[in-house]
C-alpha cells in the first residue's frame, strides 16, 4: 500500500504510513550503528579494524564478508544487512545483537556482557551482593582496594 495515499478517511493507509516511517527510522538507526561500530576501536586491538581485518575475522568464524561490502557498511552506503551479518559483526566486535537498535555505545554493551559473566560466576556474584549493602564511602574504599590489586596483578 502506498504511503502517499493516506488520507484521514483511510485508517489502514495511515497505519501503513506510520509503520513505513517507523521502519525507515529504525533502518536509519541500524545503518548508523553499523557505521559507528565499524569506525570504533576494536576491543582486542584498540584500533579501528581495516576492511580486510574484518573480512579475516569473519573468515576465522567460517563466514564470508567481502572487504568492499565491509567498506560500504562502514561508510553507511549500504542498506540494512541480514540478521546473519548483524550477528557476525556483533560477534566480531564483542557486542550483542541489540546494539544495532540502541543508542548505547559499544563499550556499554561490552560492559553489560562482562557484568553478565560476573553474575554467572557464583563467587563474584556473592561478593557483588555483599558489596551492594555497603555504604557509599565503603564502596569507594572497596573500589580503591580492587584498583590497587589490579595494578599490582595486571594479569588477573
């Protein structure tokens, strides 16, 4: 149904026009988020991956992405890729699929994944829950102790 035919007397056409607008805004957001991700430093390297590096990481996962396709996504000159490609990019960059429909940063999503891993660790979860009952100054002291321990033992 064409969105140009929406009239006040045609509620179905109005609903279709509203849906088309929502889909368009969502697609624009996804394209923007793909470009943002591909132009942000990779969490392992700390640098922006070149197109051929993204292609190599896809191949290492048994998937195929051409360098020209990656460059088109990076410059936002491609449409919204399949969910399969979105999942592959999410895996390569260490974010979850929800990243592409959100305004949050890649670092926010990586922090969420790390927090989920902590919550899956029973000892860490018990420590976290005990710390939650501390006063704000005590939490600050605990955070300082942890930072000191991490500086002394960076491999842990």
